C-alpha cells in the first residue's frame, strides 16, 4: 500500500479511466477502438488500483468467481451472436435494418449515429466484458501470487 | 546419417516454401484486389457501421476475432491454472 496522496489521486482518477474505457467500448462502431482496446484501458485502471492499494484490499472487491462468470458470459454472448446469424452465414450481421441498432448511415464520412451497426456494438460490449474480466483476473492472480496471498473459495 | 537426411529434407521443404512464396504469391498492391474496394464502398451500407475497420474485424472477418477471443480465454485459463493458490478448507484443517 502506497502513501495517502497516491491513494487519494487513484481514487479520483479511476472514475475518469472507467468512463473513458466505457466510451471506447460503446463507440467501437463509430470511432477508433473497440472491445479489446477499451477493455485494456479499463484494466489499466485496475492495475493502477492494484499499485495504489494492496492486492489484499483489492481482493475483497474483485471476487474471482464474479470475474470468471463475467468472462464466460462475454464469450457466450459473442459466440451466441455469431451463431444467431447462421441462417445465412456464420457471423452474419442480422440486425441491420431492424429497430435494434439497425439504422444505416449514409455512405461516406459522417458524424455517426450510436444506433447503427447491427450486432457490432453488442459484440464490442461482449468482447469488452470478456477482456476486462480476463485481464483483471490475470493481473490479480499475478499480484496475489507474488505477494503470497491466497484466494479463498 | 539421420541428421544428414533430416537436413536434406529440411532444405527441400524450405526451398519448396520459398519458391512457392516467390512464384505464386499475389504481388503486393499490383494489381489492386477487388476485396478492399468492395469493403470500402459497401461496408457502411451492409453493416451499418461508420467505422469500417470495426466492421471488417467483427463482421467480414469475424471468425478471426473468434480466434483472438479464444486465444485470450486460453491465456487467462493457463495463467489462472498456474498462479492461482486457493486455500482449501480440508487442507487447512
């Protein structure tokens, strides 16, 4: 555990890091970024918390069972959306033209509409969930291993 | 003797691969392929996504992204298998 200054600054900064990561994930079909990149941004915030506080403290709020459920559900949503379009072809974008995320933008450069993209925003959310949970579990397991802590089942 | 035979076989395989790469691979950007023009012109209409890169990653080449997600899943599983030290109740008592 570091000093009180570092802990206070980390407490203030984690909010902005989470908001930026969620923005990158949710706007993956409009701006550069996506599930993998935004997930990595959020995990960098988790690493900051891990440095500022000890892994013993973070172990109380990041339950390992919750992380594994999050990662598995992200993978299942992703592959389920891929299989949902299998009536035409695997990974078919079946939501284009429907009321859910179905608006079609004009061809060419444009400001972008959040309600477009078909299954792409949903897949971005699923992959973001998966990356956040998976990489957080990896970082937390490494920190707990190096500090000699144990996970209680 | 086995080493010499193996070396000769390795050289034959390498020569086969290199000659195939030099002779038959598509020359870079010449002539331009049809696929990139098709994606640039039709991606916004077909996938509804303004970010064409994301529409390629998650729609046209979605199977590749599935492989990426599988790699991540396997890596997480391996790290947790190796580094997780769980305190079990029957061992501690």
